């Protein structure tokens, strides 16, 4: 059962941009996210839906404190039962269906915005491009333990560097090919977002899924400004759990493979060449994790290993000689 901002209230909202913020047990971080929202300077109205997924720490109270100070901007939605554990990842879609906002922006509770003009920059860029449905910016990486900024999030490799140099307008294949983009900078056309198909059970349905489907809808925009901070291995994040739980990490890889398969079916293999390299990369990790040599033809496995570097080529050779050793190495975070 949800408490707080209702669907009926959403129907009367005049916001042009609706910000979606999901949080769970993030009392250390959520204040930064909320301060980033209220600091935005825009010439249009916006609202923030902050979804607390039945936190057991002080997160709900922090949200309520901000809600009482900024009632026109911050709208809390409070769960009595954790929805993520029930597989309800897209709690916000029913709000989007009732909303009249032109655009949706994302920022999870452990990330935050550092540019007070972030929303305005993305709003202006999208408004000037009729064929554009998706916009991202660059972001800064922060070590969650030390609080130290450790560089820009993009580009992550030479392929990303080449793609981003062709910006700010990116075609579908280029946007899909970016390896890891900042979720905290997602800014999209609301109607296009709602057309995204539901992923099948067992397929990853998070940020990478949104990236693929939004990119496939038309031209995307990349702004090079660093408007947000992405915390690396923040407490309670999925990535942090993958680093300590082998089974969770394997399950995550399998979900990505299912996502890529579903996306190819949905798009009738229109982007199969782009997607295959990412799918093969995930399958290669499964090969290392499970000590299996037969999940990919050797030429495709070698191509995937080569894209990741010489260390992974060596692992692939070892896999055919001593698969048990490769599995142990992978468990030590090599893979």
C-alpha cells in the first residue's frame, strides 16, 4: 500500500518535467539528491516524485522534512511493503500515465545533481530537436567510501570517445553502443517512455533497458557538461551487492543476456550487430564464472575478450586448459 502523493493529485499537476527518484535505506545519501533537485533553476514548473521503498532507516523522515519545506516541488510516495523484492521495479509508470508532463528525468537516491541548470539545459536541448526523445549528460564518479571524486564517467573507452566526439546528436546505434551512461542524467519524452515494452520475467529491466529502448525510438542528445555525481559501490546499491555475492553477480549477467535477446526480438534484429557485441561480452563473463567453454563460438569469444583487453584473452586461453582456475580467478573480481 502506498502513502503520500496520490495518483489523483498527479492528474492535477502542472509540471512540465517530472523527476523520478527511487530510494531504499539511503539515509547517508538521499539528502544530497533532494538538495540537488530543489537547487534547479528553470523557467518551467517541475516536480519530484520521491519513492521510498519501505526503508527501515531514517530515509522516510528525511524525505518528509524536505517535503514539508518544499511542498510544491517534493512529493513523497511511501511504501509499507518493499516493492523491489516483489518484482515491481517500475512503480512510477502509473504516475506517468496520469501526468501531463512533457518530460521525465531520473535520479536514484544515492546519486545527486551538481549543476543547478541541469534540467533547463536538457529541456532546452530537447525542445529544439523534434526528432529527439532522449537526452543525457556527462557525470562525475565518486568513491562512496571516501567521498573522493575520481574522474568523469564518460568516455570509458576509445569507442565511447569516438562516439561522443560526434555529438551532441547521436543516432540510435551510437547511443546504444555507449557502454555505461549516467542514469542520474536520463531525460526523456514521457510518452516515448511509456511506449517501452515490458521486459519478460528474468530479463534486466533497469537503466540499460531504458537506454536501448529510448535510443531505438530516434535521435538522442549528449551534453558534455558534468551535471551529476554517480557514487561507485554505494551502500545498498545493486553494484555493491554484485561485488560480494557471486550468485547475485551471475544472476545479473544472465538477466542482461535475456534483455539483449528480448530487445533483438522486439526490434526484429534491426540493431542486432550493435547488440551482439554487448551480449557476447556478458556471455563471456558467464563462461569465466561457470568454467564453460561452449557458450560462445571461439571466434566470437575471442573477439569479446579482445575488446576487453589482453588479460581477458589470457583468461580465455586458460579456460580451455584449466577451467577451474579461471573460475577461481573470476571470483576474485578478475571477471
